[in-house]
C-alpha cells in the first residue's frame, strides 16, 4: 500500500463505507487494509462495495420491479443496494400478504379463471410501469402471464394486485406488457399460434388457414385504475409465432412493433420422426417484424369494421391489408427483442441466431408506407417492406443478441448477448461497438434505469441471467437465478454486484427513480384494498358483533395491539362463518395477522384495512386463532377461540376462571402505579406538543395513535373505578391492569415520536 493513488482510493472508499475518518484516519485506513487482507478483497472489490453499500437508515435511488417468472409474482428491490423490498403477489396465492386467502383477493384470482378452472400460478415475463408522455409516472404496474394469456394491474399506491384480465382470443402470449406513451393501451401479443377464441378445436392440418396470432390492445382507464375490457380490441396476425413487442413513441407514437420467430409456419412432431420445431422454425434467413398502426385499428374498431370473436372485437387481416393497419418487414433469423429508441426514431431488433443487431429507421419505414412502396405481399395479403430500404444500419454485436436497452447518453445502447454471455455497449447512430463485458452466465434481458422511457437515466444496468452455476453457495440442483448490477456511468462497464434470486426466472425488469413513487403508509379506516372502496364490513372499535344472516354467521371484528375482538366466537357445526376484520390501528407498520387453526384461514390486515374470510365450520371442536405478526409485547396474548359446537348441543355460558383472586390492596397498588405511569406519559406528551411536531407527518401519525391508546386507557380506568365502587376487586383489578396495558402502548408510541423529533431537529415552539 504505497502509492498515493492507492491511499486516496482507500480514503474515498472508506468514506463511502461510512467509516469515520476524522482524527482516526490512519487507524481506519489500517483497519480497512487489514479487512481487505483477511477477506482477500481487491481494491476493485472495495470500490464496488462502496458504490453499492447503502448504510442503515438510508434508501436506494432506484426501485426495480422484476418479473418473478414461474412464481407468478413481481419482485421489488432497490438499486444500488439490491436489497429486496417485497414480492408482490399477482397470479399466485401468497400467504404473508393474505393474497388468495381473504375473500376479496380470492375474488381477483377467481375472476381470472380459464374455462372455469382456477389457475394458481402464472409465468410472468414483462413488467411495465404506467407512462405519461412517455415518462414513467409511477402510478401503476402491469405484468403478463405467458402460460395462461392474462395481464394484471398493480396499483403502486399500495403495491397490490387489483385486477387480472384473461385474453379472450389467445391460448398463449409473450409480447406483453408494453404500454403506449400515455398508457392508453397495454399491449399483449400472442406467442404460439392457435385458432382465435377460447379453446377452439381445429385439426393441425389446417394450421395455415385457421391458426392465428394476434396483438391485443387493452384499454386502460386511468380514473378507475383498471383495464376496461369492453373498450379493448385485437388485431389478427398470421401464425408466425409472434414474440416481443414495443410501442412507438414521439415520432412513431400511434404505432407498435411485434417480432416473430417462426414465419416458416412450421409444425413439429419429433415423436413421429418429423424434424422438431427448433429446426423447422429456423429454416429461413429472415422472419417478420410486424408494424401495426394501432391508432388506425382503434378507428376501425369504432367504425365497427371488426369481427366479434368470443365477444371481443378483432380487426381481421383482410381489413388490415385494405386499410393499412399491418405491415411486415423482414428481420434476421429468429429475432427476440424489439426496442424503440427514446426519441422514437429507431427500432432495434436482435436475431438470436445472428450476430447482428439491426437498427431500423422509422423515417424510412414511414416513407415507404406513405408511398405504398412495397416489395411484395405475404400469403395473407399483408404488404411486405424491403428490408434494405428500411435499415439504418446493422452492427455485429456478438452471437445470440436478445434485448437492447438505452442509456442516458445519446445513441448509446446495451444489448444482451446470450450465447457469448456478455453485454455489448454500442453506438446505434454511428454503428460501432464501444465496449463488451462478460457476465455469469447466459444473460436474457438487461435493464437500464428508466431505460425504455423517453428519458433514460443511465448510471446502472442490471443483467438478468439464466444460470448461476458457481456464483453462490450451493443449495441443491435447483440454483438461484442471478441479477448482476453493472456500473455504466463511465466509458467502461464495471461489474458491481451479484444478487441471487430465489424465486423464478427473472425475464424482464423495469427501474424507476424512487422519488417518483408515492405509496401510502396506511389505509382509510375500513378500506377494502382489493376493490379500492370502503368495505361494507368496516367495523369501528366498540361496534364488534356476531350476527347470523341468511344462514351465515357474520363476525364483525377489530384488531389493535394486543387483542382481537371478539375473543370467543361460538358457532354450530355445519355453519358457514364469515369473519370480517378491521385493523383499527392508525400507526405506521402496525400490521396484524390472523391465522385460524385447520381452516386455511390466514389474513394480513394492515392499518385501516378490512378483510374477510369465509369458511365452513364443518367439524366440531376448539380452534384457536391468533395474530401472526409480533406486534407488541403482548402479541402472544393476541388470541381467541373459535368454538364449534356439535349439532344439537346447547350453547353454554363459559365458566370463566381467573388464576388469581384479587383484593382491594391489589387494586389500589395497580391504581397508584398507573397514576405514576401517567406522569411519565404526560412529560413525553409535553415534550411533543411543545415542539413543531405537526411539521413531521410520521410524528403526526404516531400522536394520533397514542391519542387512541390514551382514550382506551381512560375507558379502562372508568370501568376499573366502576367495579371498585361496587367493591368487585376482581374485575376492578383486571380493568386496572388493562388500563396499564394501554398506557404502556401509549408510552411506547410517545417515546418513538420523541426520539424521532430529537433526531430530526424539531424546534421548540412554546414553553
Ligand atoms: Cu427474453 Cu420472455 Cu422477454 Cu425471457 S423473454 S429472456
Ligand atoms: Cu397483532 Cu401480534
């Protein structure tokens, strides 16, 4: 460690790592050197650590939404730390969030049945963030299910899935979700051809005549935050095995682009000695890029020039050929990704079996279309443009190029190279390679910050890899997936971090500047978050009740630290029970869970939320229920019993027996203690209200919560005094103890608020 450079590097790195260097500089440097030596770290490692480490309490600059592949979920993590923040349940039940367990979210999964079958997984591929004028606006997220053609809507106010729509005419898809620049539509394109409609039989011999592809434009109703299937439509395409899609932007707005990889229209049958799909689908040197004028298609739908298939309007190919909706452009062999540049002027396509990335010019394409200058027609009458006349350039980027993402620097792009396992950085304006970086191993998609918006943010790139092989500690034959973080701020790409993903194949991801997201911290009291409305089962504290209506026992319950009300629910064997629980907390992060023994009931109830669980109590017995989140010191006591009486057995008043017999002395002791505690609370309250606490929303929330707890304390105190007046020392003491419980909670919250104010420099406003 001699060179000055090295020393400077170590010092700056140490500062980045948050080590205090002032005064103890030499000491910290010595420590850092010792750690590097002991752990075998190079300077490059330490620099990478400094670039990715986010100290405790600090937050990430970008938030990533990654496909969770076969898990049917979406993974959320931060950049540069790569810390996972959440898995959003979408197509698959997820117990922690109660998704697929509460009645409200079960209804979402049930609305997405296919031919009456409940599908409890999804093969998620491409997340897309809603856009306004081509910029990510951070309001909604969409994701597709390739296996069972469906698209889901996630609201980024609470990161919950609100809707799943089933494609009415496709049997599989892949080219979704991609949004148009103002999120007018969410694009979903087929993958494997099939007759349009739902489960239509046609013999394979009629493949060319009856099998079809399509692209669906799902209308997004921003007011409602939902897709409007009634205003959505599709455009019929030839059975070419369509692949990825992208929406045009700015100059190419109103158009969309969809690849295909089997314009050979080949059908396999390896079991009968026919060459397999993979051979048959790569015979020709080119496939077709579909260029679709969706604005024109939209007008044709409005004019009724469609065929209704399964109740859904489809612009058929003959109409498209006549009206100029679909154009085809040859593209090199078995392409995969198609990515429109931020200015909308170029479309980059990569052929998996080629070494080139092809840059098409929108200006050239548009000129040919306007001049009706076609090179020919396909068997379905769709016009074909001359490939050479539409190309801006082709660049040799490596073997097996897949996807391309844009940098903040003009003309700079990154393409994933599958076979060579690397990222190629190149200039698509001048058509030259700038840099190449090997990754581990077999990259699929790659993703830059806001990289498919009109204003990419540069800085970082994530490589989403298919294999992890030797990167991590082995965990059996099923390896984790690997996201690799790459620094793209300089001329050379630098690999910074490997992140194992133990979830599913992460096909694609999108990253948004964290400051654009404005999620809620709590719901309005009684909120049904799955339907975004006040729940008809909202229950206020003190209004809990059990009522039998139309043969169903409805339990209107509340939860708050540290009890579930009611604590005893008694029903008869065979009863249908519907428990509606409202979390009446207003405190941040005070979620309660609800698990009931043996009935597959498991709920997550965040502050303000109301959720329901309906089940049949079909076997007599004693079934404990409890809160599953360690929410307070007396969390284990947050319990209750479902008593299921055998049929015909009369209800019996519970024979309550307390463990301890309390005396007047016990009561007085507890009472005096509580008065002392109240003094402590009063001093904390004084501290808070004498500061400008209203300037701190977090503290305002805590104060509201503490005020609630103190109200409960006052109620309990009153009850204790009433029993004391009757000389019922047993009940008087128990209520005095309950009063104390509320005081403890209020004090706990008050102290949190006080600490927050102290740490955030609150000012004294009155003495
Ligand atoms: Cu390349 Cu589905 Cu976009 Cu996988 S996809 S990699
Ligand atoms: Cu609520 Cu534990």
